C-alpha cells in the first residue's frame, strides 16, 4: 500500500456536494453533470488510484466486476475515478487501460482531486469512498467491504453507526 500525505487538519464532511464538483468526463471526454447523477438517484463511488500502483492494479478489476454486476442487477452505482498519477500522460494511459465506463475528475483539476482525497479521509491508494444519492458519506473505506463482498450482496456497503453516535430522539 502506498501512503500519500494528507492534511493534518483533515475534516471529514458528511455531505460532499460542495467539493465533488459539477462535471466529470466520460470515456469519450464528454462532460457529465453531477445533477445527472443525483437525478438518477445513483450511489457514487469515488475511486482513487494510479497506474504505477500495484495494489491499485489488483483492486481495479474487482471494482470493475462489482460495478458490472450492479449494472446487471439494475442497481444505480456510478464510479468517479480520481487519478493519483504523477502526470497527465500517466493518468490518460491508466484510464485507457482500465477499459471501464467510469466518469473521472479531469487530471488538470488537481485542487478538486486533492480536496476529495483529503475529505474522504484516505491516506493510501487504492481507496474507495461511497456516497448516497444525496451525496452524504456512507463509507469512507469501502474498498475493504468490496474485497469481502465480491457479489455485491451488501451494496451500498453502509457503515453501521455505533449506539453512542446514533441520534437520540
């Protein structure tokens, strides 16, 4: 696993609406809006990886398979890839080699990529953060859940809150 330096004053938002951005690129370089994803009531997986990262190369096919299974089951799950590659050429090569129907944050939008990485609480790659359709954080370490749930039976991999964190009412 590769550790990547994150801000020492990390804040883990419960809602990612303000930092996710408004548009993403598809495989053909066309823009897809965040509004489209939220209107479709899609869960969103924010996937951080890089082409030079061996654990990423091992996890990417797992995520791709699970994503495909969810499509077959008609479950709404969009994956947004955030490159942690060292330059745009590496990022483009990695995305092309993945051969997946995922959206991505443009490599050039480094401030958004960094903000998403820090907000998700990630400290290494590969990392997967899952948001609900209202863009609320439901799992900041979903990679572990997917590795144990290769048939997506526990989708969307919500983290159960302990009783002391549950709302009193």
